[in-house]
């Protein structure tokens, strides 16, 4: 057994040295080829020096790095162009089915973020100071299992001169009554009287603001045209809101 182990050891050593020898041969061959190329370049252009070649190779290495273009400052809420003057930037999304929540971005601040099932169901409202752009408060009202009285109380508490941004998720309408719809209509909504079960709806308006500017989108729930069978597709709205001062 000892002689067998010695023989195996001897063979392993021989294989190892052969591998190392081959590595050395390849390294020497690559070195010889590199030196030959450098000498040929120097012969073709006498003004070249070794230091020039090294400098050029370094420049080439730098150029291999990906270019990172400076696109300048990003516009608030990802708008394609900045808002003029002192106007406020906004972007809002309704929810997708009952899985991906709504989103409200105002002046680059994400007031309501898209979240998973169970968050922000119903009507979601962000109230903004129309003069300063300060975020005053946020309310979320489940119109399937919640109380419409809570929504009415919230709408009545909004101060004059406030901007109001609304994004819906899943069902915004089952618990809505005439009083709640009338209060939202006073904010500038034209579609609130038409909102029905699982419709998608986005709205931007204000309560007795100096500039009565409103933005609104409505996607009707219709199984014949819905993207998600029982739900219509998500809608998005963005733009610039004039300051109220």
C-alpha cells in the first residue's frame, strides 16, 4: 500500500509541475507577442514613445466605462417638464384591482405611496395649503365597510383656500350618499355624481380657492371593457396647480 501511495504522490507532483510549466509558457508567449507589437508600433511611428502608448491604453480603459450622462435636476414628481413660476407639481395614480394601492405625489413629496392589499381602500384625500404648498392632512375612507359620516366630517373640516387631491382604490362608491357627493362637487368635481361601484377616479380641486382650477379622470367599471375582469385599469394624472396667493 505504501508503494502505491508513493506512486500516486509522484504522479500528482508530475502533473502539477506540467501544469505550472504550461502556465509559464503561455505567460512568456503573451509577453513576447506584446513586446513585438510595441516594437512594430514604434518602428511605424518614430514619434511614439512607450510612455505615450501607456497613456493611450489608459485612456482607452477609461472610455470602456459606461457613460453617465448628466440629465440635470429631476423635475418634481417625475413630470416631463418643470412647472412654470410658482405652480405646484403633482402626479396621482388610482389603485390597480384590489392589490396595488393608489399614489399621490405633490411637489416631489410622496404623500400616499403605492402599497399592497388592505391599505388605502376607498377614497384617499390629501389636503394642501394652497398658498404655501404645505401638506396639512391626509384621510382614507373605506367606502365598502367604513362609515360615510367619517368622510363627510373630514370634507367639512377642510379649510377655505385648501387644495384637495383625491385618488381611489378598489371601491369608492358603495357607501357614498348625496351629502358626501355634494361636498366633493363643491371642491370642483364634475364626475362625483357618476362614480359607481369599483370605478377608478382621480381628482384635484380646491375649497373656495382664488383660482378655481380642477383636474379629473374617471374610468368606469365595466366587465366588457375592464382590464382586470372585475376592475378597470389603473389611471394616472399629472400637471401643475396654480398657487392660490
